[in-house]
C-alpha cells in the first residue's frame, strides 16, 4: 500500500523532524496535516487542556474536554498514521526541553512566549515559523509579528474553524514546499469583498 503515491510528483520534503508548540486550533491541524503528508517525527508541547470553546475549531469528540492538547493530538494522529513517532510534553516549551528539530512551528498566542520560542529556534538552528490569525486575518511568518500585546500577554480573539484550517494548511504548504516565503492576508480579500 502506497498512500503517498499521488503526491510524489510534488517532491515534498517530508523527511523532517517538527516541533509544534501549541496544539490548539492551528497547531492540532498543522500536526495532523503534516502527518497526513508523510512527516513522521514530532515533538508536541502544550500545557493546556481541551476546552469546550476549542471544539468549534477541532474535529474532536466531547470526551476530550479536560485532556491535554498535546496528548489528544498524538492519540488522533496515531489512529490515522500509527507509524508516526510523537513525543508529547504537557509543559511550556523551554530551552531545556528542546530536542533537535528541523522546524519549530509556533502556534501560541502569547507574545512573550513567541519571542522565547523564536530565540530557542535561532540559538539551535531550527527554522522558526509563526502561524496565527486574528479573526479573519491570517499570517504565517518567519519571525514573530509585533502587533502589540495585551497587559497579561494573552488576547482572546474571535475564532472559528475556517481561518484555523486555512492557516494550518498554508503553514504545511510553506514548510514542505517554500519555507522562506511568508503570508499575511485577510481571508475575505480572497473573495474580493
């Protein structure tokens, strides 16, 4: 069985190791789509649990509420790609926990954490990618965006499944085909509104 036969002509570089920090609305989909593309070695970091408000962006059952996001992502991915090697850490990503990775995909929503993750990637020679969205504006960058910060470092933004999956899909495309390029746009502009 060769499930990747139809994608061979794209010459995707799937022989990579990926660390994903933040396995919520975007990170979960990035992980799942990378695994479905043939990437099979991951490190997942998230100290948070699935909440009911995550279920508008994630195709998860209600029974996952209260479970660690990294652990849930591993379980779901191993059901569809049992060959994937996934190490999960229910902690915040820190320098002392870093393991050699080709990419660090930052799907967090805290500016202080983003700057720390970017610095860890820089120090260790990993390619840093920041994937995020704010309502309908999506961005996938090679550096942390400087949009300002809420007093506690965290801002709750409007969210739904479409921008989360679009950002994840485009992040995977960037990683496997053109990791030097960046993207910033409002999804409504795609339809010329």
